[in-house]
C-alpha cells in the first residue's frame, strides 16, 4: 500500500488557503531562528574573535556550543507539539531566543559567549520539530515533500538575506550590533506568529468548509493507512522505549548527523573562506555569500517535488548528500582559479539543503502516530550534534595544519558517508 496514494474522492478543486496561511509564517519564524548561525559567522570574521581573544579552535567551539543546548528540548518539544500546542510552545521559544540573542551583544569574555550560545541553543531547540509537527498536521502525505521543502526554504532565504545585511552592519556599526538587531527582530516575530498560525485544521476559523473536509478526510485516511501498514509489518503503535530500540531511528539519525556536520561547517566557515580566497571587503563577501544560499532554494524545492512525484525518497536524499560533498571538496582543487572555486561553491549550494524535503517526509511514514513527533525531535536533536562537530572539526584542523583545505575534505567525506547510509533506508 502506498500511503501517499490515499486521498479523499474529489469532485471539484479544493481551496489552497493552507499553503498561504501555514507555510509563510513557518518560513518567517525559522528564517529568523536560523539568522544566528549567519550572524555568528560574520561576527567571527568581523572583529569578535580579536575582541574576545578567541583562537580558531575557541571560535569553532563557541559556534558549536549552540548545538549542545539545542539537543536538550528536542524530544520533549516534539511530544508537546504532537499532544499539546506547538503554537504556544513556539511563542515562548521566540521570547527566550530573542532575549538570548540580544544579550550576546554585551559579552566581554569567552565564558559569557559560551554560556549565551548554550542558552540560545536550548531556547531554539524545540522550534524545528514543533514546526514539522504543525506542517504534518496540515498537509497529507502526497503534499508533504513539497510542504517541507517550501518550509525549509527558510534556511537559504535566511542566509541570502542575512549575509549582505550582516556584512553591512559589521562594516558600519561593528559586530555587537549584529546581535542587537537579531534579538530585536526575533522578538518582533510574536506579532506574526500569534494571529496567523493554528495547530490543527479544526481550530482555524479562516478555513473554508471544503478545505477543512478535504484535510480531515485525507489526513485521517493517511493515518489509517500508516496504522494498517504498521500492523502488517509489526511497526504499529509503540512506546518511546520501543522507539529507541528501532534500528531505523538510529539509521535516520546517523544520516542527519552527517548532513548537519557537513552543512553547518560549510555555513559557519564560508565567509572566512570567501574572504581568504577573494580578498574583498566583508560587505562584498556578504553579497557573494548569498548566491550559494539562493541556489539552495532551487535544490530544496526540486528534490522535494521530485520525491513527491517519484516516491523514491531515499534516492533523492542520497543523491543530494553525495553531490554536495563532491562539489565542496572539488572547490579546493583549483586554488589559483578564484572564480572557478566560487562557481563550485555556488554549485555545492544547490545541493546543500536539498535532501531535507524528502528526508522529513520519512518519519511519518516509518514511525507510528503518537511517537512520530518525539522521533522527529530525537533525529533533529542528536543529528544536530553534527552542528557542533562540523565547525569544531574545521577550526581544529585549520589550527593544526594552517590550512582550511583538510577541514573541507573532512566535511565532504562525512556528507558522502551520509549519502551512502541513505541507501539502507
């Protein structure tokens, strides 16, 4: 039985208000949440390292400490989102991370920076699985790859918009103002999130009768199909203890760990790499650093749509990870050809995030209702420890060898490894 094939009989076109009312607010919230990665990377190269006397290793550690805190609330938040209110959880998360981001502008030593990066990670930790639960509440299986891909456009959009702005702010106002602006903008999200989002179709007063009936019928049919497949395969309802013993949970988590290790290292160190290669001002580096992320928008939607159409989720996950690793490592092979190197970095951007559309459609297929939210949190939380390993790996290797090349090789190998693991799904 193909789960995505279960739909309600349609006699006339169904309205698509859910695409306008659910996806854009989710994009905006995660765009701002993702800003801190970009802001921190520009602060590193824009004077923070010197002001706080951070070595390359210490800077990588500060970047990665965020992901230690990020781990803590993943499973609890996924459970609360699935069994309670994701909307309320995210509201309080916005208040917490906006406050931490703003306070980071006042740090004066390494320990203060590490503490606030950790707390920022805790504050943001539950946002991602909670948003994924909201999207799964609103979009049936046959739409989920595209819905996830559109939501995840928030990541490259955030980078594309933040890069030039961050370069300009550092050049004209200094690195501290990056954190002041980030914190203020984050707190402003409250006025977007509260009026626009509903947890379930049953709660949305703006939804037409036709669209509500379609969603309730189709989502119920998808759930029944998953339960039927679970009974047939022995993967029906389970406890969290049984979930932790599931080999597929650990396989999916390992794949996501490889993804996070390689791509977070790519994001954090890209401004430093471009400044070193191109020898331009940070404002120009910011503009050039935006193009790879704009390419990510194309890759995200393309792989999400293809996986919806073809149904072969694992192929598009594997293909994206392997091609990203190959393109990224190839950029080190032509050190004298500056624009060829830049072109390969742009091409790597096309595949940097593209696995996520098909990837996040898989947990609701594999794991039973009731624990799927917690499974998403576990995968995202443990997987994002790669976000600690990637920056630290590049910083440590660069300090030891005096060159970023071997650090890039390490990130690329991890990405290719993740692509090969995906074929075992």
